[in-house]
């Protein structure tokens, strides 16, 4: 049996990924601070195993405790494959360097970069003792490869996540494991993160009007569409370990 772990599954892309996986009869473990009751109801309707676990991904001790418990429970069941979606992320702080506050900087790096690193490390360590394949999907951003004024922390954390993904893939290939790790850049979606971006000031974010136009002109991608393409790649494609995929590639395929 396959199991999927999704961080940030309560809303946005994470919710859409969870819904699609439940439709595919894949057991889902949702990890976020709050639970999406729709996912529980959908799982009950489908007769699929589902569990929500609350976790604050900005607290490394909580990450270790929660994911150690998840790993222990899952590997006991000897699943054929574990799909790990490191999806949770934050864009704040949106501010120019020199005016940044310390607390949101640290929180951003912890959630966007440190949490995926810790979770990936833990699962690959546990998988080493079993025959279970682990497929890791790190949700990144186009901001990882493009400098955007006001987004220095977000750009940096996502760039770090890309490099971590690529380096881990090289190491796993050298070890001869069957594990796969990819990055996925979902594009500009209609989510709460976009609302946060549109609520900022042009003084700190020069591209504000462009992002407002995305909404006004209905150019934002639907999270269900993005999730379907990603899950199709993971379940029926042959994702290349270490590669960072962009939604544009999958939409054009």
C-alpha cells in the first residue's frame, strides 16, 4: 500500500494534492496546524485511511517528535512506497533588507528550508532499514532562481531548497537507492499566499501591480489543476531525481 504525507494540507495546493490522492485510493497523513474537515469526510466516503496531525513546522523539536512518530507507524506497515510532499511554506517577511525583523526571517527559513531538510533526513534514514521506496516532492518557487525585490528571505529559502533537493538526489544515486527526490515549482496560484502578496505596499514590493493584475485578469492557476498535473507526474510518470519541475512543463506536455 502507498502512503502520502503532506505538509500544509489544510488549504491551497496541499489540500488539492490530498484530495487527488484520496481519489487515487492512497492513504493520506495531513500535517498542518489546523485540520481540513473536508479531507476527513472525503476519506470516510472513499473508505481510505486518513489522519491529521497538528505540527508547528517552525519548531524543530516538534518536527522531530511528530515525524519520528509518523515514520515509526508507517514503516511498521511496510508500505510499497511513501510519498512525502514538503508543501508547507510562507512568503513573509516581504520587506527590504535593512528593515527586516529577526523573528519572521527565522520563521521563514525554518518552515521553507529547515523543516523539509529535517523531514527528508529522517525519512531517508528510516527507509535505509526497509525496502520501502520514498519519493520526496519539495514544493519550491520560481523565486528560487529569480531575484525579487522585497522577497530576499523567500527567494533565499527556496533557492536553498532547490540545492538541497539536487544534492540529496546525487547522494542517493551514489548510494544506489531507489529513492527519488524532486523539486516542483507550481507557478502563480490562486491561494492565500497571493492575498498576502497583494496586501503589501509598493514601497517594499515593486511588482505589486503585476500581481494584482494576475488576479484581476484571472491569470492565477487553480490549485486543483496544478495538483492534478503534479500527482500525474508522481504516480504515472517517471520523475527524474534531482530535477526541479515547473508547472509550465507539465501543462504543455
